């Protein structure tokens, strides 16, 4: 009997793992497609911005989607808080100064410090990574660099929404699969 219960438990764990992996893959596909085709509608965004945006949004989806809705909601708050902080800092920086190695390094440090001083030390790493990528991408195309923080904020918001929505849907599916208690 205990072997049967053990096999059912393992099977259930595998089933959950498969469901979560499949849900994440579908969410990433949806996120990439929406971002790529959504940015294509912005006449000022290049094809490269669309592809980068798709990848950036997928990263946000992966970051946010967890095996529980509460975990996903917490991750979504963290991701958006870090991205909003980076957005503000990068936009101000890019309007005033050109991107160079010293400025990029300084802004990475400022992003982490700002997150900590704002009472969100858990977001310092994410804010710093976001800042590094936004400024790094801005350095590749020196025209209209101020657009990069805006585009990455939009990408992150879309990826976060899809990740959170997917967690909600999967929770409902798993609850329905488990049946009434």
C-alpha cells in the first residue's frame, strides 16, 4: 500500500512539474509573440528593439512565473519595483549624459544603492542588472537612447503580466484537477 501511495505521489509530482514546465513554455511563447508584434506597431522601434524586447519580456515572464500564485505575485512586485527604479534612473541619466563604461558602472552601483535606501534591498540585484542592460543596449545605438528605458519598462510590464496571469490560470487548473475537498 505504501508503495502505491509513493508511486501516486511521485506521479503527481511529475505531473505538476510537467504542467508547470509546459505552462512556462507557453507563457514565454505568448510573451515573445505579443512583444515582437506589439513593438512592430511602434513606428519608432526598430526590428532589433522588437527582438530584444521579446527576449526581455520572456526574461520577465520566467522571473515572475512560480509554482504558486503568491510566489508569482511577490516576484511580480519585486520585478516591477526594480524595473521602475532602473527606468527612472536610466531615463534621467540618458537625457543628460552619453553612455560610457564609467557611467554604466556608476549607474549599476547607484541602482543597487537606491533600491536598498528605498527599503527594497531584495531588489538591488535586479535593479542593477536591469540598469546594466538598458545602458548597454543604449550604447549600441546612440540615437534616441532615451527610448531604451521606456521600451524595457513596457517589455517588463508585459512579461510580468503574462507570468502572473499564467500562475493564476495554472492554479485554477490544478484546483479543478484536484477536485472538491
